[in-house]
């Protein structure tokens, strides 16, 4: 959890979405009280020529992400995701960073720095007590954590839908219940839709 109460999983996924759009591969990330700073391993410059004929360059290799920036990136990402139950691509940078963030969140550590070089990730972490420590991991080593986080989210979604179904359809079941229940699922959410239909068939069988 960041110093401002934001989960690292959410913050790093949002930053990863931005880095994907910029096609950033290797980078160094540092945490600040006001957000995060990302420095690309390969400098990037925006150049143009002024009216006097002299050239000018703007260094784009260092990018600061404020908390407002992260909130906007997160909202933009939610609007683009149409099938929440579809398994995301672990090797997409946003999902890799989300998994790393979840790994840090669950340990209760503070993330100080994160560096990526090819398939290697180096983390500098600060435990609640004691000195900071440095860990190096391969990207692939986080895959099992990624899978566990995905199914945890699906369980939460299913539990929420079951509560909604119990509240909405506590009376006798009508023949159109399956389609009505499915209306509470978002379009394309096959996991949620299938679970509700299985629940309806089971309850009809024991009625």
C-alpha cells in the first residue's frame, strides 16, 4: 500500500498501461510522496526547430505520475476493458506490474524502487521494521501469483453476484429467471453468467 492509501497493484497497472502506449521496455521507477517517477533506460527526446533556426529538444525519458494521473489512467483502462472475466495477458506490461504490485501489497512492504531490464525485475523494498532490501526476480516467476490474483478477483465477483441473486430472486422462481439473472452480468462476462445459470438450474432441481 502506498503512503497515500493507494494499492500498488492498482497504481502499477495504471502506470503500465501508460508505458505500454509509449512502447517502453526497460525503465527505472521510483516512488515519491506525490506519486511515481519513471525513467526510461533509453533516453527519448522531442526535437523541433525554432523560428530563429536553432534546434531545441525536450527530454521525455523522465515522466512523473501524480495520484490524479493514476486515477485518470485507471478510469481510462476500465472503459476499454469490455470482458472482465477474460483472462488477461500476464506478459502485457500493465498486468506484469499489477502482479508485482499485488506481491508487494500482500507482504505489507513499501516499494521504493522498481527496475526492469529485459526479463529481470529488481525491487527495492522497505519492510515495516528493519532496513530496506533488494530482490531480483524474473518476470516469469510472478506467473503463479498472477493466476492466484485473477481467480481471487473472480471469486469476489461471483460472491457479489450470488448476494445480488439471493436478494433479487428470494421468492418462487419463474421460467424466465435465468435470463433475468443474466441481465445483472456485464456483456461478455461468461464466468458470471454461467455461474448464475448453474445456480438457477440447481435451485430449480431441489425446489
